[in-house]
C-alpha cells in the first residue's frame, strides 16, 4: 500500500505556487526545482498574484504554496526563505556607471540627476508604508521617475540599455548581472523578509516531505 500511494502521488502531482512575479522568478523557480528533485514527474503552475490574493488562494486551497514579503496571517504555516536588501542598480552602459566606474562611492545628489524606472503597481512585494512602490523614500530624496512599468521585462530592458536606474531587491540585481551602486548620503534602505507559506503541510504526504527539506 505505501508503494501504491507513493506512485499515485508521483504520477499525478500538480503543484500550484502563487506569488508576485519577481518572487516567482527567484524563489518560485527554486521551490519548483526542490520539488522536481523529489518528484521528477510532477508539474508546476506559477500564478502571478498580489500578496493579498496569494494569501487568499492558499487559505482557500487554490494554491499549495505562496511566497510573500508581508505578514503571515493566523492559520498559515511559514518558513523564511531569505533576508533581502534593495539596491540602487545600473548597467555598465549607464553614464553614471561610466563616470564613477573606478569610485567606491557615489553621492546621492549625483544619482538623483538621472532617470529612474519604477513599477506602477506593488509587484516587488510588500513595502514599508512611507516608501514608494519600489521601496525608495521619494518623500525624502525625490527622484526623476521617467518610466513607470507594468512588468519586469520592461524594467529590465530600460536598465540593461542604460536608459534608467532602478531600486530593486539584491537577488534580482545579481540575477541580471547589474551593478549595485554604492550610494552615499542617503540613510534609508528597504529590507524584506521572503517567506514561504502553506495551509497545512501535514495534510499531504508529499507536501510534508517538501516542507521538511526547505
């Protein structure tokens, strides 16, 4: 009987992961790899949802796992996946990089002279109340936000082509091989804690085994 149960699980396992797009690209993909190593025939569905919707889908059983950066509500299990710091970033094509390429520090006044790209929705996860959608304190250091983008790919291209700076999570900056600028004169920074959530890992044998490996 244990053999039959395990075979059914492996052959029919369809895993649903819900998260904001930027969290899916890093942590959702990593979770899928962990699951695939234990269940090679499993299939994954990545849902791009706001954090409120992520929580609701996990509570309603529409998603097995959720990934978020906000508070975990009562009734859900959670594990911390990463501590994240946002970085001001550029590509090596950007004039600011070319000007300060050999300098360890860049004054915030110089940074604010250049155009930024920022998301037009909260697609980077939950951000502190006083900050802008990407975590930058525009109330203290107002930027020239020339571009507002509704998706990560648009932001990527503007940054990679040297048309804009951005303020993004460190894992995403590293993934794109962008340059993290050492900005001085700005005492504010945005931090997030990325968490994996699920309703009850003990309810399903395969989920319990995956949960224990994370």
